[in-house]
């Protein structure tokens, strides 16, 4: 008989005043031990597609999922890119793409809850997040565009002043 992994399921709800992560406590927080391990980095959380997204600043780093539907994709989702899969897989041998997303390989990867090393792997991922490992975390698409627009607004392209010839036109003379 195969051994069942021992991992923490949803823990009892905390009183709203005790919510250090700004989590809506009307629902249970999946894999709350992950938030506890990230507390030193002051994460924020937001609901995302039935998961709990975990952010450090503008970067989404993880998503926590524990639902009855598509249970094979329950666990800790890592926000990463395909270029980092190989190096992350060396640290997390049970890491894989999220089947729910419908592609063979996705940028998001999962540390599945049914893996024998789930808690150890999730805590190791937290260590990498706290250390700001560049392989984990990305700025969501909409925010990337907004950041690029604000950067352009703050640093407009340099144009020659009216009435004064540009360096290029002075060379032609």
C-alpha cells in the first residue's frame, strides 16, 4: 500500500484582525503554511481564478490552490518562464506544468500536493522567493504595460527644441 503524503490541508480560519496578509478570511486559505514561510517578505494576496495569488510588490510569485475540481492541479503554482524550467526541475524533481491550463508546457509550474515531498518543496520555493530568486516571479501582463507606459511618460524621447537646428541638420550644413 502506497504511503499517503502528510501535508497540511486548509487550516482553521483566523479572525479578520489577525490577517497579516490582507487575505479575505471568509474562505479558507489553501496551504497557509506557505504564507507563514513568506511572512518575512511581506507578501500580499489576491484571488485569482479560484486560487490565491501571492505577490511581492508588483510581481506575482506563487498561486495556492486546493479545490475539489481538477484536484490533480492542487498545490503551489510557481510563476516562472520556460527558460527556467530545467534549473528549477533540478531543485524540484516533482515539478510539472499545470494540466488545467491545457498546454503540454506552460510558464506556470506546479509543486503538486500529491507529491511525496510537497511540503519540503513548497518551503524550499518560499526560501527562493524570499531570496528574490529571479527564476520565480513575473509582473503580470497588464501591469507590465502600465509600467512601460509610466516609464515612457517619465522619460519622454528627446526632441530638438523648435527654432534650433538639431545636431543632424547642423552636420549637413
